[in-house]
């Protein structure tokens, strides 16, 4: 047997078999976001969007949660399961939205809006969640915002495009933090219109993190789970998809008779429509993190205590 070297996969390792063995041995559950690489999705116990993954984390009886996603997702799992070990295959798997809304700057921003309640998109750090009244995802943002009386002023952070979409859908004024997803903001209206011209029979499904110029051309706007459902039920044989292309793995499996067309980023020289943070997680890193029990996600106890309440409120409103 090859010697175990920290951080290295022994030559000839059957990663799928070893991950399955270690999962059972360590009583672990593997949660993966739809934007992960296909192999990571295929080995996971549960694949979903942020809301579904939060619900899966809250309901698991596993002793170890391996979160194939990004850092804020693993933090959320730790908030919901403080007594469980939460592992993230690559601690550098961050998020431009979370990084763009640091808690100290957000606290200073909120000080300018006394009397406002705070709705924060789940794509933020635990410290930013701790400054919020309730958390939302793209699946439930409309419901969460609508749960507040019309006269209650609200701050929505950190995604201004999601916040703008919610405000327009509900006919409600929101104070928006000026953040955005570096992947979704790259989708080009020009490229989308070119695709619509090339495929006039196609319908368009877009994530609400996209800019309004892109969303105005969509037949459906919604979360990754909503986009999957739309692709299943639409009678159209072609679907143009404006979100991170990792979702296409599940979409193709569920819709073998349909043509699924990803919207490229504005720049042809890069894969700008792929999330570089999500793609930091690989099957090899997933195996190593299960084998070695690291990297582990931990949280400051005081921050976690404050951040847990708005997450619990979201789950309560999403039942």
C-alpha cells in the first residue's frame, strides 16, 4: 500500500470508490452546488441551490458535512450544525459577492439607514449575516421581502441586481448595497440577442443575479432550481441559459431531447461565465478533505450566535 502523504492522492487511487468508502466510514454527507464540476455533482449525496443545500445541512444526521461549494455555504452549514464537523475541499473557494461586502463596511453603510430592516442574500459572510434581520436566497427572495409590511423600509444586500429584480417584481423601494456577482455580471446582452436571433425558437432562462439588460430578454427568471424546473416543463426544444454553466450537467441529464445553449461572457478570450471559486473544488480535493479531515470551517462563537437567527428566520419563512 502506498504511503499516505498529506495533500497528495496516491497513484492509482479510485477516487469514486475511496470517497464512497470514506463517506461511510466517517459518517459523512457530501453536499454539492449545481455549479460544481460534473464528477463532484455525481459523487454528492445531495446537489442543490443555496436554499436546498441549507435545508439539507439543517436536516442531516451525519457527523461530518463535506461542502462542495464556496466558503459562505460551508459557513452557513456550520451555523446550522454547530456541533458537526464542516469541511470545505478548498478554503480559497470564496465569492465575489461575499468578499465585496465586508462586515465593517456594511455596518457603516447601515448606520446611514436607521429604522431599516436588513435582508441579506445568503452570498455573504457569517459576520455580514450577523448584521441582518433575515437571510434570503434567489429561490425565496421575493417571499422574504414580501414578508415585511409595505411601510417597513428595507436594505437589501449584497447583490444589487437581485435586489433590483426583487424591487421591480414587488413594486417596492429597496436600499441596495452596490455588490454584484463577477460571473453573472459578465453576461452580455449583445451575445444573448445574437443567440436569440440564431435560434428564434429558443426560450431564455436567466438567474436574477444577471444585469437588467439581460433579464429583460428572459422568458423565465429564477434560481438554479427554478431554471432546472423551467427547462423540464417548457415545451420549447431549445433553452438558452444565462447562469453559471455548471448547471448544464444536471439540465442535460434531465432533458436529453432538448438543446441547452449557454450564454457566453462578453469576452471571448476567457471562460468568464464560469465561477472560478466553485471550480476550485475538484474530485481530488474532495477525496483529500474526507481522508485528512481538513480544511475545516470554524466560526467565532459570538458572530455565529448573532448570524444563526436570520438564517433560522429564512428557513422558517421558506417552509
